[in-house]
C-alpha cells in the first residue's frame, strides 16, 4: 500500500510502515493510527470493531493500543495502556473481556493488615496503578485497615482473589 493510494480519516499519509501482514502504521500531518486489511479487521471480535470510529482504522490515541494488543502486536506496556483506555472510556468498555482473556500477564491484588496480620488477597487488578489507587482509597483504608498492592505470582488466578 502506498501513500498515494491510501486514504485515511486523518488526511493524506506522510509515512506508512508495515508492522505485520495486513497491518500498517500510518502517520499524517496531524494524527495517525493503524490501517488494517479486511482480513485483520474481521479477525477482531464484533464488539471491538463496533467500538472503533472508522472501519479498518484504529486511531493512535485510544484504538491503536487495543487493536495492537488484540492482534498480538503489542507488548505488556501497550496491553496495560489498552486496559486503562477500555476501563476509562465507555465506548471501549466492551473490549475489556477480550483484553483480559489474553494470555495472563502480571496482575495485582490488595492485602489488608489487621492487628499485624495480613488478610487473604482480595480484588484482581490488571495494573499496579489500579491496585495502588484501591489500596490508598480512604474509604477502603477505613473499612479494611492499612492496605498494600502486591503483584500476583500465579499464572492463572480467579477474579475474586489469590
């Protein structure tokens, strides 16, 4: 695909890089994102495609990390960003189950300390930032005592705890 034959929602491409078969990273003067072949586009689940603003495109700010992660092209940092985006924006919330069911990456739990003893881990958080926010929340501290976010070492772990 060349810049002269590709049309994007963001204007004329200035730079096109093929990341994988059927996946191109497109940059324009003001924006950019991914251009997906029809095969790659239809390999994404229906609810994920429905969340995207433009068919066969994933804009760079929100959609690209989600698409790259689901297409197996993103690293753990990008997966974490995709989870944050999907957790923050209602438009992308339907992508969360698909992002979470991927090969489990690191995840986090929170433990509380009552009388010097640690509770069983509770909660399951996809990012350390989410776990820290939960552990430092005043209402949670009031209800559970001093809390600490910990990374879970188990490859498969239920949503409810340890």
